[in-house]
C-alpha cells in the first residue's frame, strides 16, 4: 500500500514539474511575441488595439459607473 502511495506521489510531482516547465516556456514565448509586436509598431500606439484586448489594461476599480437608464414615458 505504501509503495503505491510513494509511486503516485512521484508521478504527481513529475507532472507538476512538467507543467511548471511548460508554463515557463509559454511565458517566455509570450514575452518574445509582445516585444516583437511592439518593436514592429514603434510610434504607432493605436495599433495595439489590433493585437491586444485593451480592457485587460484598464483597472476595473477606476471605471466610472454607467448612467442609470432613463425611464421611458
């Protein structure tokens, strides 16, 4: 019984290590992609909207509340 637990723990640890390695590689590639897009569009900040979801850059805490709907007669 204990041997099976140790084996499963080793398998889980190995899977976690592989996941961490894959995440690191993905993060590095995403950073390279962002830098490439930025370097290809120097001086044209408006082009960022074509590549990135701008709402991710905004702080939701500072967004003004929408105006309440006006009642229709």
